[in-house]
C-alpha cells in the first residue's frame, strides 16, 4: 500500500464523494465517484491504488438537459457481470425537493468493452422496484450463484428518507422475486437531521456477509453502521440480518475527520488485505446545504479486524493516523 499507510489526513482524491474502487481480473483498479457538479459519471483506472490520484479521468456519461436523467447524478458504482461492465447510479428530474425529498431513481449503463474507459455505454433504463419513490445507492453482489441488489428507497408508509432493501436479480438491470427491507433508521445516530439508511457496501469474509451503510444528514453527523448475516442464512429474510446498535465509524474531531461514510471495499495490490474506501470532510462548519459543499474527499485505508472476525473501521482509521 506504500504511502497509503501513513498521513491519514491526506486523501487519495479530493472532492470525490461516494467513492467506489474495484480491482478487476486485468490487474487494474477502477474508480468512480460523485463529482461536485453532479453532472456526469467519470471513470479512471490505475495499476495501483495510489496511482488513481494521477490517473486521467474519462467521462463515461453526461446528464441530459431535461427529463429523469437531468439533475443530481449521484453515487455511480462500476460492476463487472457475465463479461460486461455495468454502472449503477441515481439521477433526478430536478434539484428541487418535495416534502424534503429529492426525486431520484436508479439507472443502469452497460458496456461490453474489455476496458470500460473505452467503447460505448448503453442506457439500460431505470432499475425498477415494486413501487415508485425516491431511490438511490444501488450496489450488487453475488453469493452462491445468485446475484443480489441492495439499495436505499423511501417507503411512503414509513417516516423518513430511506431504508435499505435487498432483492434477487434476474439480470444486471432487473429485480425478481420479493424485495425485503433489511434496515430502517431507528437509533438516535441514524436520525440526526434526516432519517437515513443509504450507501450500502458489501463484504463477504469470515463466514459472514457484512453490509456497511451510512446514516443521518450529510454534514458532520453522517456516520456508518453495519449489518451482519451468516453466509448460510437466507439473505431475503430480514431476521437473518443483525444491525450494530451503535455506529461503527463517526466524526472524530481530534483527527479532523468529519462525516465519514458512503464507503466501498477493495483489496490490496497483492490481494492479501481488504481495503476500506470512504469519503469525509476535514472541517466541521459548512455554509449552505452540505450536499453542495464540494469537499467530501476520498480516503483509502487498510481494513483492520476485531478478534471476533468483524471489521474494525475505527481501528483502521486510528492505525493509519498513528503509523
């Protein structure tokens, strides 16, 4: 990991929120994230994680002038499924809110090129769920031959902004079968400013499936929680998932870490270590709406583990700070 082990305050990439890093079988790391303008999806790649900082970004897709894909392009993720590349992202018709909610929906792009920085991205349309409402932060994973989607959505019958759901997929852009809620904001740390569960990321290790997620408003109150299920469990049974009763990573003013969250996971260059990727600010006070403050930076740290086999997010941060 080289210099990524030291100097925690120094981000890997500045002004890139909702970061996603994926290491492909071609040996390259691929990076995408929300850009401050919320108007496009960029991709970059490098043979090393540190090299992503200097890698030249390529615009994969730009928003439309009007319509459902014309505003607030958020949280793209790059996935490789059955020989093709897919980007999941959220988009809206307007930057205006209604009753405190944006009107985002989830969408999918497909590219059959070997290198996703090349070729054409085809719009596969909206990734539709059982009902129409605010939806975002789709992520996908495979387990025992079945592909799943986890995403955040507003249930019109539940107070708050978003809950997390899981469903099986019949294709990279289509859900099938039941769609199950696996967490709703309920603890004090999940409901500061807004009642939010979003930004899911999946890690399978130590006989368990971990889903980290983010909660509360996107200012210094933003924080991370963790869901855990046995790898042998029925992932579509809400009872299979146990949620942390306290946040697993929060603001730490002593190291100027504010609002950490919306993370992803990747692996080290030699494949021996899990890597924790997340965004945070290095200051507390924000002028105006936090969503339009551009200084959520991408940080990358080696993921530490507790003795019980669960990820130690705080320890990952402090180990990097003190090294």
